[in-house]
């Protein structure tokens, strides 16, 4: 009996050791915004077991108007964050050494949406108008664009009046501004749903204006990449995440439904999320997660053309790496 008990205890200890050895690595991902199809690939990767297959336990933290991914990761609240490169590079110049380890979004979805009855037909018509602009790091591409056009943002008659836009489209609906900032996959459709038709609008896509900057990249703190174990976790995380993105592209409606299941607020609707996922798929199409150096150089050039107040004052060093994607893909 004693021998049997000893054997059972030894077996239990072996099982416990094996379980501990195989425990999934815990990671926290901070989103740039609230739970929506903009981040479908990550929710899909969790839902479809792609993270589990890579022995990862990933917590996805939603963002919002009062959440700064840069501040979250700098404060130790996340292992990896989603951010736009203008914000990341500006933060890097200020001392928060963010590094882009993957770039799921190939194209920019940012644009200005204007009322046609304002008389705006081209960027030359912006002068003397009020333009709604998002801040909190999202203003950088706009300011660089205006600088390249030679249009002051000081509210003068020869310049534009910048309205600090909330994360809604009320200014264009209430005619407080001739144009507002929108994304192809979100706010533009809020304008449409509010009653304005596509024929009543003029849109200026940053991608078409030659001032597109990289959006929704994956960033980590540079010092952490010195740790081989963390590198390995990021390789597995990026591999599973990109698998999630490709699944979402191929199954957009199902991906949108997965997002809805993860929306704890209940604020999102099926119609909006499915439409958003269709637009998001256009932005991730053609990307395997590897950052294109040409896209990076275009982003840097755009940000440095800020006249007397450029977003960044010098070319960044070490702001991106293929270290992770080379092993992940």
C-alpha cells in the first residue's frame, strides 16, 4: 500500500511538473481603439485557437478616447501595442523607444470627408475653411499634409481653422466644419448613416494624396527585444496574429461576428461591423505582416516635411525590425 501511494504521489508530481512546463505564455495586447473589426485578426486568432496553438494566452485590452497605447506600454500595462507610426515615431523621439515588429496594415484608411456644398473640390479649396482633426497623436499626418501644401493651420484667411474633433462626425453634420477626419472603415459610414449621401460628399484619401503614413502596426519596447524568450513569444504572437488576419480576410462576416461576441459594451452592430470588416480587409490585403521599408521611408519623409514644426526632427534609428517576421513567416 505504501509503495502504491508513493507511486501515485510520484505520478501526480510528474503530471504537475508537465503541466507547469507546458503552461501557456501570457501576453497582453493593447488595442488603439475600442473593440471593433479594425482589430478582427487578433480576436479571430484567439477565437480560432491560433494563439493556443502557439502556446500563448493573450489578453486583448480595448482602447478608447482616454487610452494611449504608448503610455500603457511605457507604464508596463502591455507587452505589445497597436499604434499608428506617426505617434510611435514621435514618441520614440521623445524617449519612449518603440519598435515596429510587424505591419499587418499595408494601406492607410485615413481621409478627410467634406461637404460638397462647401465648394471644396480640391485641397486648394481648404483655405479659409474649418477642418475637423483628431488629436492625441492622430493629428500628425494632417499637419504634415498641410505643411506640404503650404497651408497654415493658424486659422488665418489664407490658412485653415483646425477644429479639435471628437471621435464622432457631428461637426460635418451640424455644419460646424466643412470637412472632418474619417476612416474608410468607420466614420465615413457614420456620415452616410446620418443621412448624407456619397454624392453630397468629397473625400480626400491620404493614400491618394501621397501623404499616407503607416497605421495599426505592432510595437514593443526596444529593450525587451534583447530578451531571447520575449523574442520567441513575439515570433509566435505575430505568426498566430497574421493567421488570424488572413482568416478574417477570407471570412469577413464570420470575423465580424467574432468581434461582436467580444464587444463587452454591446455598442457595436452587426451591420456596421460587417461593413467595417469588408473595408479593413482592403487595408490588410497584400500584407504578410512584414514591414515594407519603402512604406516606412515614405512615412518618415511625410512626417519630416512639417515646415517649422515637423512631427519628427531627425530620421529615426532602429525604429523597426524584421527580426520577428523573418522567423514568424
